[in-house]
């Protein structure tokens, strides 16, 4: 298994459009409490917000988990991808975000090449 870490764009209107809801921070709670509640609110939305492909094959049934990078405290979501069915040599992960550019209305897309021995 390989790991893919995804950090969400801070675009509340897009998240609300795709998920039909959004978590609003509660100033009476701690940062940790807000993070936990945000995860509960968004865990069902993340698979709708991101489409993840390996070599143009859409990956389904991915489990996303809340993640914080220990040394930077950057927060995002993490999922695990199997490379079992990947070919030897060059492969590509493509992540398509639900966020659309205002200028050309294209979805943001990220491509990550990797090699399998």
C-alpha cells in the first residue's frame, strides 16, 4: 500500500455546493474539538469532493482519515492506495478536486508520477 495525503482547498462555497453542508468553527470549542467535529461533518463528503485515479482508473471505496503532519501541523485527509494492479515502470496518480477555477470553470487537477519496480 502507498499513502496519498490530500490537503483541502479553503473554498467553503465549493464544499457546500458538493456536500450540501459545511462545518462552521465554534469559537467556544478548542481547536482539537473543532477539528473532530469538522471531520465528522466532512468524512462522507471527501470522496465526493475528490476523484482519485491510478493510470486513469477511478479508485472507489477509498477510506479517508483526518491527518495532521507532525512537524508542520498542516491538516488534511489521508487515504491509502494499492499499487498491486499497477504495471512495472511508470504509473500516474491523478487527483481531481471538486474546486473549479473561476476563470475557465475547470476543476483543479494534480498529477503525481511514480515508478513500480
